[in-house]
């Protein structure tokens, strides 16, 4: 065992180099990112909502008989159906 005591003498002492003075945290890491307003989606949902509402109203007016033109009498149910399909994504 005596021979291994001097074995440590051949190694150089470990020195650590500080790579950065700070701890690696910045204020920008803790800020919430600002996301742009999705105007295209807002406009699309508003258009679908308006068209769907108009389709439901127009189809209801045809079915109740307020619009009683012969050319429009068979178009009431499709207006309500398509209006409801447009209205649901617009909500």
C-alpha cells in the first residue's frame, strides 16, 4: 500500500473554469411571449356567424309563410339546414 500513496502525485490537481459569470438565467426567460391577434380566424368566424344567422332567419321566414312566393316555397328547409351548418362554427 505504500507504493500507491505517491501515485496521486502524478496527477495534476483539477481546476474548474467558470465559463460564465452569471448563473444562466435572464429576464427574457420569464416573460410571457406576445402572440399576434388571429384576425383571419376572427373574421372567418364572424362571416360564418352572420351568414348562418341569415340562412336560419330566411329559412324560417319561408317556412312560416311570411315569404310566400312560389319560387321560394321549396327552399325553406335547405336554408335552415345550410344556415345551421354555417352558424355552428361561427359561434
